C-alpha cells in the first residue's frame, strides 16, 4: 500500500507516480468550499477514473440527513 499526501488534483493530473491504482479515497469532507469542491467535479472524477485499474474503486465520504433513507 502506498499512501500519498499531496493535492489530489495535482497528483492525479500530473501523474508523478506511474501506473494505475486499485483504490482512491477522497476523505476531504463536504464540498462546502471552493477548495473542497474541486474534488467533486466531473472533470476531476474522469481524470481519477482514468488512473484506476479496470476493477478499481473510488471511495467518497458523503454526509446525509438523519431522516434520509
């Protein structure tokens, strides 16, 4: 396992580490600010998806209301 502490958009977009990934964890919290919302764009998720193996997964933490199903 390799843990990378870097700006996700910079890391994924510039491909400093070659190869593909099995798992991407996006644990930055709710996209309540512009900084956090950058990781919730279609463009970023497409680039990230292109770096995953065919059986890879993206995990995103989302908050829901207690009354939600």
